[in-house]
């Protein structure tokens, strides 16, 4: 049997080195806490680097940038180093601005930002179990090249995306839609290079009627340096009718990265699988690769510009939109979002719409706020619960209904939540109190000091 041995203790241990976990680590480190990040991959960035997700959507409400702070600094650094063009118009006309980036540049800059504040990182490391006594986590068992090891902290942050720490510690969690437990589908991303963007751009300009989101805004194609495209609906129908495509989706969605001619394809759809079940997740990976194979042929046969494109990668891991959700001190709802409910305990804002990919098959349903350019507030209470007292949850698995989670699950918002969670953890350590009774006024003040945008 593998021998267990103890590592040093930290003020804050963060499970998950995705963008939300990294923002939490940076914020906690800047607040004076000693921090350990546990990450299963060999690099930081989570879905943006491990799953090929991109671009980041969205930092803006109309023309106003409402997500700043650590996330804004991350984009600024990538832009300065040539890893991102910064915030550009969305040529799908779904949101106002999106943010392409180089995944390799993101890895490097996240390393640098965590190093600067003294955060420790264990790569190639999984959390295997949680030890809990009297409603408090006392340690985590982790597995890596050292075998089984114990780590401990005063405050733990669950940034796993799947609520693993919360669930294993005994917090109340749910999965999927409240009515039937169905979860939004997973997607295996693809990345192509050497796409002939000139040919693609000319095709769209000459067939504007085939791109419903652009028909009244076709000038976006001419005025934006990097393309984001949703369309080829009739071509997709034709390929499905011919038995060439088995993907239960209605159109093609793809985005140019910060590298000209390199595109991320966000089109596969793996339904009725569970990212928290090892067998189901493994099967989903295989289905995703089959769908990618179909999609590669479709793109070469039907989409101008892809004839000589090179497939760089699939994955490397499947992308998960939704799995477990904490049931915290408060649960954010669709009504809160659409009615722009004000919260005295606001710790972040977002303007991303309620974006639901059908858990059962074709169809994507989006619900926008009635007034363009407006945004909603997110309260601190969705990150904490009474059942596990020294735990903060961040990222897509915070306490939110099925519909609300579909709005707050994207990267910039998850990063904003992470910054709040990291500062809250540091405050709890400094004052020797439970995270759920942190003075939110102090948290808000610290967020502003770290550059976050908040309307209080």
C-alpha cells in the first residue's frame, strides 16, 4: 500500500488551477495568505488550456467593462506580450465583446502571476478524499508522484468546477436541472490552423442571408480582425440528412484565436453524460472524438477556407458546462439575473446571458436582459454554506439554479468569483473566523483595492 506522509500546512488550499482557482490564489496571495493550488494537469488555466476552450466571453456589458481586477490584469498582460488582441467585437453579434488569446501564453502568464505572490502549485495532482470533523475540513488526501499525501489549511477553496470538495465534505449539492437532473451537454473542442480566413470572410460577406445573427450587422465582418462565426445551418442539415453527422446540434460555432487562421470549433455535443461519474466521463470522451472526426470531414467539405486547414488537436480533455452545484447560503436564480436584483453583498457583476444548450439534443436557448448594455449582480452567499464551515466554493459550481448557472458559468465571471473567494479566504484566516461570516463590507473594499469593478 502507498505510504501516506504529511506536507506542510497552508492558510489556503485551492483545489483546481483553472482561471477561477488562479484568480482566487492571486487574490489570496496578494492579501497576505500562504496558498497551495492543487492541479491535475501539468499547467494552469483549466478549460482554457486543458479543454481548448476559447475565447473568453465576456468582460463587458455593451461598451462598459464590468469585470476588471485580476481578470482584467490577466488580459492586459497577455495583450502586452502579444498573446491576445485584447477585447474585440463579437462577429457572431451574440455579445458585444469577446477576448481571443493564446492558450500557451495564458499558461506562462498564470505561472508568473502565481509565482509573484508566492503561491505554491502542485501539478499532476488529484484530490482523492476529504477529511472532515465537526463541520470543518481538516485535510485533503492528494495523489501524485509522491503517492498519497496529506495537506491541510485553515480555509479550503473548491475550484474543481464539479464541486468535488464540497460534495465529498458533505455539503448539499445538486446536479443539473431541478425537474429531471439533466445537465447541459459536454463538448470536445477542436483546433485548426492554416484556415484561409480571406476565403471564409468573403463567403460570409456574399452569403449574409445564411448567417441570421449577422444579417443586419454584416459590417462586423469587415471591421473586426478576428472572426467568430455561427451558421452553416443548411449545410449542417444536409450533412445530417446524408448520415455524415450524428451531432445533436443545429449549427456550427467557431472562433479565431489570437493566431491568424487558427480556429477553435465549439460544435460537438455529448448529451446525457455525467462529468462526476468516472465511467460516464470516460465514455463521453470517446463519443467526443467520434463527433470530431465527423466534424473534420464536414468542415473540409462544406466550409470555405477549411479545405487545406490542419487539425492541431481535439480536447485535450472534454469540456464540461455543468455538473454539481452547491446549495449554499443563497441560491442565485434566473429572476435575480433578469430583474437585476441588487444585493448588499455583491462581489461581482456579469452581463453574460442565460445560455442553455439543450441537455437532451438539438437547440440552444438564450435569454437576454430586456435592456441592452445592462448587467446583474452576484452575491457572496452563493459561495459558502453552513454544512462545511471552512469551505469557499468558486467557479461554475457555486450555488445557482440550472438557468442562473447557464449565465454565470463562463470564464470572466468565474474569474471574478475566484478573486472574491480568494480575498474572503484570506480575511477569514487573518481574523480567525468562518468564511461565511466574513464582513462583506471589508471584502468589497479589498476587491476594489485590487482593481475589481463593483457597484455597491
